[in-house]
C-alpha cells in the first residue's frame, strides 16, 4: 500500500510538471488565430507539421539566415563548446592545484572559488569590451571563450583528484609516467563519471544562455535558439498576429537537447557528484 501511494504521488507530480509542456505542444498544433481566439486547450489540432516546417526552415528575421536549423546549430556549438571548454580548463586547473608543488596553491584555489560570487551580470561589460577589442563579436569564439573559466568545475575536479590514492601516484612515478602521461592515461579515464556530471551541468547552463549571446551577436545568422525565440516575440508586438505556433515549436525544440543529454548521462551523473566527496 505504501509503494502504491508513493508511485501515485510520483505520477501525479510528473503529470503536473508535464502539463505546461503539453499545453505548449497544443498551441503548436493549431492556427495562430485559433489560439488567439480560444486560448490554449487540451485537444491537439492538425497544424503540427506546418508549424514545424515554418519554425525549422523559414527565417523569422530580415536577413533570411536565422532559420530554426541554423539557430539549433548555433545553440549546439555553444552548448558543447561551453561544456567541453569548462571541463578542460577545470581539469587542468585542478590538476595543477592538487599535484604540483605550488607555494600558493591553497590561496589560488580560494581565489578561483570566490569568483562564484561574481555572476555573469557583474562582469558582462568588461567581458564585452575585451571581446569587442579582440574582434570576437559575431563569432563562435566570442560566444564560448570569454565564459569557459569555471570555478565550479575546478572545485569538483579538485575534490575528486584529492580522493585518488597516493599509492597510484607513486606507482605511476615508478613506472616512468610524466605529468602529461599521468594526466592523460590515468586521471582522465578515472574521471569519466565526474566528466559526465560536469558535462550535463555545463551543457545545460551554456544552452540556456541568453544575456551573453544577446550582447555579442548582432548578425542574425549567429542567433541561438533562446535568442531567436525572444526575437520572434519582440517582432510580433503591435498589429501583427503573434506566431504562437512557430515560437512554441522552437521552444519545444530547445527543450529536447538538454533532456537527451540528461537521459544519456544519467547513469554517471549522481555517481560522479558523490564520488567527489570521499
């Protein structure tokens, strides 16, 4: 009886969370005029294919270059580049802090960790000025590189590296493994679960970025999905009929990649986070 009650609560909670997504799906299956007239409903219409085609293959701006496919590509490049860059930088910083004999290693770590107190909004103007002076606007480099330094990844990898037995380090040293070989052949394979956990966190964070892409991308062919959806809602203000079907279809498309990443890495996610605390 207790199990039945627990499962019932979980099912009700899941349905409660999925209801808004279903309503968004319903608005993508009806015409925009019908949505304006009747509002969201529960019955699916017959405009799903048309709205999908319009969202993915028709441009919404003035240049004709920001189709749903192009914005999806830009979001994927931003999300993957953001996650991979943060993981690489975080692992290298943690490796240096744990295994190199640095006089001020502890001070350097806490200095890095305090950057968590400075959100993107605090440092966005100097970051934009540097990106502008280096000519990084409207480029993938400008989207990714200024944001890849990660105190979060450095902290978790540092905790994980400290949990590795010292005997393993001594054995590698006796076998003649240098710092690079020890890092590549031993630490990286051992860190697979941690890498998976960090990839999920950083990919979702990079995928959902709106403020920074808005600052550094002014050309429509560089717009991400989050940026493009906002543009559609801004353009359609006034006397025009809002394209609810198109905008909501892009919103559903924007949900799918983070969900798929979480489902793919879910076996390693909790394990990677718990293994760092040993």
